[in-house]
């Protein structure tokens, strides 16, 4: 297997695929270093950012040819397949890159808002 690195050592670019918020990096990540609550998927293919047709998200970690990783707060819907393409991925190039701790903070804030909204709906 290729050399994997600590997920906290990298910056991430926000993107969206099929309505799901994702964060991507061009590093092969050690999945055990990804914080609990985040799902980590390997990218494989050419590694050329503009080459969506030849880059894929793998359901399982890849042994060789990993060109990056995708993090998500929810499991990706592979629909019984082993991989999914990036053709429908929307990138937010105008946004600055973020750290792993910023992603975790953002997730925690979203969970708090969701919890508060749930409490408000129960009291109505």
C-alpha cells in the first residue's frame, strides 16, 4: 500500500456532489487519522483536477494509484457500486482552503443548529 499521511496535515477544498457537502485533498490519507464522524474515501485515476471523467471516488481504500481523498459527514451513496465518478462534482474555487479542524468545527456547529431546530419544533 502507498505511503499514507495524517489527515490533519493537509488543507481541504470544499465541493458538492449530488447535494452532499464534501472536502477534498490531493493527499493519500491514513484513514485512521480522520476524526470520528467523518467518512474518508480515496480518489484514484489520473489525479488531474480538470479530468473528472478519469477520476473516481472508491468505496474501499485503494492499494495503489491513490491521488487524493474525499471527506464527508455522511456516507456516500454508491448504490451497490465500488466507485463513483466526479462528473457532477461542483467545486467552490472562490472559497479559501480549510484545515481539518475547521471542517470538524463546521460540522459541530451544523449539528448544534440541527439539534436546536429539533427542540424548537418539539415545543411548537
